[in-house]
């Protein structure tokens, strides 16, 4: 049976959990499919994650490879395909704990950047696993700034080959997944040189290991980069190239080509090289960032109604810790954020699908907007989610630190997301650059992309709210966000302009404004997220119960943002001191309201116990029993530690008395 | 330091490459050696032992921590002379290895909720110990899982049918000689955690386990042979240990943050990225304003916490001197202050370590950066020795009490004396801070006043909201709960004020002019950055104006540029040895990339050129497909 403390929470739900789940999935058919896929995966013992927390790096890697290979078998058995609707659910069920994820990026980059001939040659080999690919961009000394890469590919006209080199230690490729141990091939990004002239960074397919015995090819040095905070199952690797020759045809040449005589030809936009990255960034937001936050909320909120501590009223039993206002203040804003980000992610995907089609048709107009969007949202969402998961971890007291809670591994994993696919600060600055451009265009009366037309809007200078209930009006808070976003951007633009006019060089002026630019980019993303949440809630008119609770969450998300950035809203008096007290009061009231539906709201995420892999977060709430039983399975309890015989025994048996 | 670092016995493989079991074994090996060497060298001064230990274990936890840090001291303070004769020397000689078992699976900071029972049986003159439920299993004590053969167990004492509350008992748990658990005892390791790999945190379940009456620690409370209970004289005294340990955490916060800053700042001077000026080589990332904005406020914070840690340590010494003379008057404030500062500094340092890690880009995520290790070792301090939110609320309780005293016309002393001003303002009907627009943002002393005004206003607001809730005829506890978010904010503002005040006070003690100048810059940065991150509090009631906030933001950025040339020198001053720092990115010599490569080559996955997984899985698959 279910722990009564958890069961009682489910009886009072103000809405139908099942319908909300369907809404999150995007339809009943998808819910059914997702559950079927997850069930098929979890029923298979090869995919079990139960021992994951006890395993060494070597064991985790081996398990991930075993799973990846078993997955191929499973997919054929079940009739699933890589581009079928099941695939996202497969990833969800495996929680990313599987090898060859970079192999997919390898395939994707060839399909986007390769010519038809290259696609025909490489893609079948890769999908049949006759080779295993990786994607090698980052170097030891260079990350997000692509132009700084030091690896070179020099074209040799006489042999019709490129000669690849990592000329010094900082040029060594470092971090690519699947490359340390598994990959036979990789896409290498290198500076292209033809006849002494540098043409910038281009992608090349390079074989690194023998297809016969997996030994390293001549001129190649490769290996694993050593232990990290998480991702023990991934063999992130290093790669040194010394005069490695590859045929001319191995440069991915859909958009750029070096002809046999060394002539360099460009078709379409250079920006397309970054497109692979942009697509990865978008898919990353949901799988690697939002899902972990949803899981962490599920674990922490369920645990918080099972855990009891101290007494709220004398004579009563100890209170559920979720009944403490401070605990609600920790957990409910991240919960609201998880919903907000789920909806903004849907919006991004729509935007992106449209853009993808345009690019296929060789129309590149929307690229800057897509790029700015994906950068800014990846940064904002990942920062919020990282903070949210950490709050969940620390909200579970001591038990949160046990790996068996599932929270540390969620945290260390999501932690990485602020770096890979672009460091967050740099991404926000890219968004800021786009915004400044649009703002300048808008001021000059030139057309700007639809997502930023608000920059041209003229709005009132004061918030109209008169009492705390007014702040539950979406118009009131959306306008406050809009006003703040415009103010931060326009004041930064003005400062930038001032500096340049006073004779400061452009790049130096930019550097002096970067702290403000980052703030402005965040405010923009925050505003769009709030606005999108509001619009999503409005569209739920056929689901009264769900619409009501989603409205509460939307209000909470918006007011929490104002409450925690009070200064920004107070700064020019748009919101007054008295109004800020109303915001605070409304915000704290909402905590009490949402508290009642907290458990149903996480139940609606519909994670199985196996995918949570947490002693604290199980559906049935038998926390302590599970923690105790699981701990007993720890290898440290199965064998007598050699430490006893070697060190403790002599110590205890008075060797010391000799001293 | 040199004694340890040059001793070949203390060398071992990089811990990052070892499994949990191997790390535990290494730690035990070093602890055993350490005890022997300490005696060989005749080191007995506690301060010297502390340093020796911290170099042997490089600032990491070890399985004997609880034996040395809790078991022995508890014997000293709570055991009778007869008990000391029985237990102390064997424990000193490590025939007895003990731990301190307080926390249970279902109960943490709220001690009164513990469920373990010790029932006195006058017939046999024994206590019968029981863990009656799953939630009552002792859970987390360090060294309990595999190392200890004794534990001091905290349990609810029952005698003559009555519960007398929590008391401490010495319980043997493993057979001397075989190290097997005794009958009635179930003991083991609680499994892998977020860090603390070398520590065997354990569980302990007791089923009708009997110990002699003399095993209850009876220096204060006693149970007589017939079961009569004798009450202790004062229960305030047990505060002392808590205050002491929490005050140590303030120092730990400073050290952990200093280490992370050292790594991130040195690495940022070595790493080059992008371009600032077109056509010029890639600049050091430390030249970017955004990077400075991430790291320099943390550097200033590390210095601030360092001074606060020293202050708390001194105050504790002074107050515990008073206590020994029977003067308990300063204890409540010290207790409230350490609780709040423990929470404030550990939260801030925790977030700061993360920020440092993120400031190191991808390489910060590698274990070779050393920051993941600092983080996982430090972060539990937000929870242990009192969960931080609970700590903040304890401070708030003291603040509200002081506020109420002032409201009823009394004056309060110490760090909260600013509350006295509130009553004066009430006489002149004027808003709390309406007068304070005279803040000079270049003057630390003036900024202390701004922080003081903010603390006063948030304490007042929380106290008034609490009163308003009470007026709604809610129970006291309910009203308190409904105000707790405000109360935590008030405590944070109070602690923030105390830190700015102590940092500012420190400046006048520095005689060297150059040093005072650079410390003044750091102090200003700390204070101004704090304002820029909490502008709402300062704007809302007019402590500062919009224009002043803009100036504050501008001045923060100017200070970043001023501090930039001294940044590396300022972290070098923390004087962490490379071995202690344990970071490839933070090396003193800055040879980062070569050494990362060397380090990676030693990774367990690289032990063989072709990994066994290739033959086991990859090859068969390729053959089949």
C-alpha cells in the first residue's frame, strides 16, 4: 500500500492528474506510447539502473556500452526507429545512461553538413554500426569560441589529401564523448588552409581507430580524459593528430568545398556550420535540463510530505515538512519553473521546426533569431534548473546527500549543462548582441523579427496595481516584466552609445557593458517565458480544473521572479515600495494555495520509480524501508573491508602500545 | 606541513582514480599512520594536531574524525572520573574506536523527536537499548559503518516508567578481536554519497541490547541503581559544544571558498579565449568584465568570512571563559549569532564554490580541477550541525525577542543594539530609513550604516507581520510558520550587516598602508556588491535612491578593474600548497595543459590501450550487424 501521508495528499487534488499528464505529453496517444516504451525498456533487466550508484567508472562505461548494443537489438525487435516517435521516450526511459550519444551527433552533423554523396556513403555505415562516430570540436585550450580553435587541416594538392595536425598541447581535442574508448571515426573541426591561406573552421571526417582490432590509427593519440563530476559512463576523450592524412572527399562539403586544384567554393551561409550546434542546444533543453528538474521536484516534494519534523502545534504529531512556509518557498517556485520551462520549450520547438524547414529550402533569414533564441533560453533555463535541482537536494536534509536519493547524480549531471554546447555567459551575450541590434533597428523605425516587436512598444511608466489581488492579473505582471526588459536593454544601449561617442573603442565599450548586457538578455528571456506561460494558460479554457491550477503556477512563477529581483522592478519606480509589499504578500499566499496540490502536480510528470531511481521519491512513499534495504546492498556491506585486516586490526590490537 | 608532505608513507595515487573502497582504505591507512607519527614526534598541542591532520588528509574527512572530534571530547566533558578511567585510555590508545550516534533515519535537527530508547532495568542494573521503528535506526554517523567498535548513542531515557528525555550512552557494537557485530546489533555502511567517499557513514539498529548502568554518561544527569533519576544542574551548558562546532564551520566556509577562488583565479589568468580587440591575440579570460564580476566579489567574500571566522573564534574563547566563571549572560546572543553566521557563510560559500567551478568552463567539471571535490566535501555543512533554514530561524527568534524588548522600552546590547534606534524613531514619527539618504558609497563606515538600516527595517517588518498574524487569533506556532520567509530574510540581513561591520572594523587594525588600501578595496567591493545584489531592500524604503544604486553598480565595476592587477597576489596570500589544493587548474606554476594531459593518462579507463568492452561488446555487435 501507499504510505498514508502520501495517499492523503492525492485525495484532495483539485484537478485530474491523468488529464494533466496527457496535456504535458501533447495528447492521450502520446501518453500511451510513452508508457509502452518506458515499460518495455524498464522490464528488460539489461537496462536496470539499480546498481548504478555502486559502480566504478570502468563498470559504468561497460554497462553503458552493453546497454547501447542491447538497445539496437531491442529496437529491431520492437520495430522502433531512430527518427520514429518512440525515440524521445527511449531516451527518457534510459535517463541518458547509455553509450553512443555522440554517435548520433556524428550522424546528425553528416546529414546536415554533408553532400548527398557523403550522406549516401557514411550514414548507412553509421546506422549499421559498422563504425562508431564522435564529434570533436572543443580543444584543451578552446571552448565556446570556435574561431580560436588551433587544429589545422592543410590541403595537399599533389596527393589530394588534407593533412591534419594538433600543433600544440592546447590544440588537443578534449571532452568529446564516445571518443576516449569507443569511437572509430570522428568529425574533427579544424582551420582549413589551402595554399597558405586560412579559410576558417571546417568539419572533416577522420578515422581514429582500426576497424579490425580497434587499435589507434597511425598519427593518432587518443584516450579517456579521466573522472568527472558525473557522466562516468561516457568516455569523454582526448585526441592528438600528427600529420594524419585524409582524402579530399572527407571534408563535409554541402556548403563549402575545396576542389581538386585547391579552389575554395562556398555555397550558402557560413553560419550553417553552427546549425548542428543550435539543434543540439534545443533538444538539450528538454532532455538534459527540464526533465532533471521535474525529477528532482518529484523526489523532494514526495519526500517532504513523508518526512516529519518538529511540531507546528503543541500536542499534535510532528508536522510534514512541506507544511513549513520555508520549505514551500524552497520547493514550489522550482515546481512552477518546471512547468514554465516545459511550455517555453514547446514554443521553442515550434519555432525551430519552422526554421528547420526554411533552412532545408536554403532560406537563412531566421537563423540569427533562432540562434539568439536557442542561446538565451538554453542559458536561462539551465541556470534556473541547476539552481532548482540544488535547492531540491538541500531541501531533503541529510538524506539528500545520499546517492540513493537520486538527487546528487541529477545535480552533477545538470551541472554540466551550463558549460557544454556553449558557456552560459557567452550565450547570453550572443542573445544580447541580437537584442541590441533589434533595439537599434526598432529605434530607427526599421522592421524587426516578430519575437522582439515589444521593443518598439510604448507603455505606461507606472504599474497600475492598487491592492495585492491586482498582482494576480497576468496583464499587470506581464507588463511589469516587459517594462523591465525594455528598460534594461535601452539603458544598456544608451550607455554603450555614450561610451562609443566619448571615444572608447567599440570592443572595449562592449566589454565595459557586459555585466549589464547579461542582465538585459536574462530579463528578455524571463519576460518571454512569463508571457508564453500566460498565453498557454489562456488556451486551456476547456480544462477548467487544470486551467485554474496552471494559473496559480503561472502567477507564482511571475511573482517569484519579481520578489527575487525586487531591485530591478523598483529601480525606476515602475513598481513602488508599497506595491512590492503587495507582490510579496500575494506571492506568499500562493505558496499556501499550491501546497495543497503539490503532490498531484509532481505525480502528473508521470515518472516511474525506476526512472527516478531514488529511495526518497517513490510513488508509494515507503522512504525509510527502501533506504535501509538499498543501503544493505552496498558493496561496502557485502565484503569485509581489506582495511580491517591490513590496518584496523593491528591498530586495535595494540601495536600502538609499543610507542 | 613539510613534515607530512615529504613523508613517503603519506604518498598515494591520485584519489580521483580510486574506488570508494580504496579511498576508505587509504584514509584508514593514513589515519593509523598519523596517530603513530603524532606520538613519535610527540605532537600534543591541539592546534598542531589540527594542522598535522589537515595536511595528512589534505582537508578531507577521514574515518577517525568522529573518534577524535566527538567521541574523545564527549568522554572528557560528560563522563564521570570513573568512566574516564574505564574508557579514556583505551580510547586514547585506539583499542576502543568510537563514534557519536545521534541522527536517525527519520529525525535530524529536531533532537527531541529522536526515537531510540534506553529503558532501565533495575533488576539487572542494565539499560536495554532499542531501535523500535525503521525511522529510529541511527543513520549517518561517520566511522560507524566499518571502523568503530563503540558508539556514544543518544537515546530517550525511560526509568520507572517515565521518559526523561535524551541522554548519552556508551555502547559497544563490535567484538574486540574479530570486529564482528555483537548479538543484538545490526551495523553497516549507508552506501555511496555525494562526496565523503573515504568516510564510512553508517547505520545502527539495536534490538534489546543490554549495557551496564555505568555506561550512561553521568557527569550531569544520573540514574541511581534503584532507577531514581537525578536531574542535571543546567541544560544550557550543552549549548557550548554546538556553538563551538558551528563557529568552526564559519572558518571552514572561508577556507573552502578561498581554495575555490585560488583555483578559479589562477586558471583564469592562464586561460585565453576569444578576442577583446580585433586582431589581437586571445586575452586572459580574467580580463573580461563578466569573469571579474563572477570571481572578485567571491574573493572579497572569502576575505570577509576569514575575518568573521577569526572574530567568532575569539568571541567563543572569551564567552566560554565567562561561562566557566558562571556568567552565562552573553551566551544567548553568541548562540544566535553563530547559528545565523553558520547558515549565512555556508550558503554563500556553497554558491560561491559553484560559481568558481562554472567560471572554469568545461575543465571545472573535470575532477582534475579539484573544485568538484571541494564542493562535495563542503556542501553538507549546509545541513549538518543544524539545517541552515532552521539556524536562520533560531537567529530570527533572538532578533524578534530583542525587537520586542525594545518595543517595551528596554534597551538591548551587542550586535542588535541598532534596534534601539527604532524606538527613538517611533517617537519622532518618521519612517525607519527615511533619513538615511546621506549614505556615502565610497566609505565603508557609511555603508555599514546602510546595512544597519536594512537589517533594522527587515527585523521590524518581520516582527510586525508576526504580530499581525497573531492578531488573526492564530496559534503562536502557526503565526510563526506563516511569517518564516520574512523571518529568514531578517536574519540574513542581520548577518550581512554583522559581516560588513566586522570587515570594516578590521581595516583600522591594518597598519601597513598598501595592505590597508587593497583590503579597503575588497571591503568596499564586498559591501557594494551585496547592495547591488539586494537593491530591492535598499530601494524599497529609500535607504538608497535610484541614482545611488546606479552609482553603486558603476562603482562595483570600477573596483573590478582596480582589483584586477592584484587578483593573483590576493589568492597567493591564502598560501595553499599545491598538494593541499589538489587541483591541476590551480597549480602555483600555472602549467595547466601539460599537466592535465599527464593526469588524464592515469585514468582507469586508460589502463589498457584497447578497453575490454571492445572485445566483449563492440566487436560481437559489429560482426552481427
